[in-house]
C-alpha cells in the first residue's frame, strides 16, 4: 500500500484509533503522532513487499498402455492391459526474500510421493548494475534452456527424456557466478553462467570432486513482433565407480577396462546447443524451440541416468560403470490460436544413449549391450486452455517409439507404452 493511501486511511479512522481522549489533544500534536505511526507502518509495508510467496499445484489423470511408465501412482498391476492413475504430479511452494542486493529462497515440493525440498539458496547481486550475481546453495543447473524452464509454464507435461535422465531434479548443490553487462552496453543481450557443483542433484555432497557447468546465452527482441535466443553449454564432471571394473565401447561391443582399484572416477562430458524464436502474426504467437546434447555419459549396465544418490561412495551398490557416447535432441512448436486462451503444442524428442551400436546389433553375445543401449523417441501432441492467469488445463498425448532388436527380450517390436495426460494446474 502506498504511503498516501495509508495516510488517508489513518485520517479516516482517526477518532476510533485515537479514542475520544486522544481526539481532544491539539491538532498539531495529533498530526505529529499520526505521522510517526504512519512512518512506522510504511516501514513494515516496505519490508513485507520484499517478501514473496508463490505456489502451484498440478493434479493429473494419466492413461498408459500396458508397458507405459506413468508419473503418478504405482506401476501397472496387469502387464497385459492398459491402466490409469490419478494423482498430484507437483505441489510446490516457494518463499523468497529480496532486499535489492541479496536474495534468499526456499522451495518445498509436496506430491503423492511425499515431501521434499527443491530450492535452497542465497543470491547476491553486484551493487552497481544489479545484473551480475553470485548464487550458493541448491538451484537449477545452468545448462541449456529447458533445465531452467519452469514446469508450471512447460508446454509438455515433462521435460525432454535426455533432460530427465541427465539432470535429475534439474537442481544441484553448488556455487554459480552470473555475469552481465549494463543495460546500456551493446553486449547487454549476453549472459554467462558458470559454476562448480557436487554433481549429485539435491542430495548432500559425498566426495571432493566437483563438476563444472557453464552456459553462454544470448537473448534479444526483434522490434515489437519477435524475439530470439540461443545458447552454448558445457558440462565437465565425474561419476564415482564403486568397483575395480569399468567398460567402454570398442566397435560395437563393450570392453572391460582394468581400473586397478575401486574408488576411481569416470569422466562425463556434455556439449549443448539451444535456440529459441518467437513471433507474432495474424494466427497468434508462434514459438519455436530446439535443443541438442552430445557427449560421454557413464552409467551402469541397466541405466544411462546420471547419479542421484545420498549415500557415501563406499556404501554404493557395486555396479560397474559403462561409458557411452550419446546424442539427444528435441524440438517444440507452440502455436497460440489468435487472441484466444487456446494453444496447440507439437514436440519431437529423441535420445540415443549409445551411438556406437544400433538395431539388431544391440544384445549380441559377449557385447555387454542391452536394452539400456537402445534409442527412444517421442512424438507429443497437446493443447492448453488458460481459464485465467491462475488456472490452465493441459491435454497431451505421447506416442513413444523405441529402437528394435531381435536380441533384446521385449524389444523385438515397438513397445506399447503410449501415454495420455490430462492436467489441471492452479498457480498463485
């Protein structure tokens, strides 16, 4: 509330606030007393204006074919039939205090799996331009565009497959420096984010190795009708190997490496490119987004996902690491329907966890390859209806496709794992 409105309100309530005895005091003294109280009240209002609370809840219904994996509820109880589940996909509340230079934030996650935290960080801006910042704590990794894109605004129910696999929880524990020039600088459209992270998602740090993540991004408006953005990202990190063995690809098979002892580390390295373009036309706003990643990912025999554990390295299961060269990319087309609250969404998402082997060569005898090395892709078609700025309804169908191999059981043909999602979101 502005100071003028506060003063007007206080004068209107003067008799009841001050009482009859106070009202008998000389007018000048009453005004001085009131001004003191208004100043104190204004200070309280100013402090409260620095405190922000935001939240969103996503309730959803999902139907999946017999081999599908849904994001809410338990897995399929009948392996030969389709199934459906209803649940809370995300329920998040964020508390943030910003005094202009410093920021402190805590975000809590509540869903049908339990309660956990997502963000827990301190941010300090430079006192001159307030555009550069140091962040310490748990926050989004500065890689690519989609990792930092809020799931409350995401046009598909989930992030791309490779993002879910390589950046579990999207966040990590670490410290990051953001550098930007003044708004008057010709380079003000550039942004550099770089930091050191534990490499273990939102779990505690368990070893002395740190991962480097950085992104150089650009974003600029095109008149009053368009906007473009682009970015280059780099990830250099390590994965702990709890055994004395490790494997890497030679030709179309994994070859065992003699690491000599347990407790060694295997490098993981990602290169990423992302681009965004949006423009206005008579059809409405059109948005195009694309992102691609390539590099080396150490995983285990049964999974190519990044580590996301809270145990000390010596307490981990003895799963040998498998180093895989990978490729993943995805595209979005979002079309607003004129000025209506409707938007149409088309998405293509593909992830190849092992580019050295494909098709019927996967699963060959003595190759140590398995279903983990098969590529997968998704064609997503959806629609969004916004009731107002708080409520939106999302309907989305995923046509999931997998690479086939006659040597891998269950993957001789395309699996029946398509998913329909209907989500209602409330954000405030």
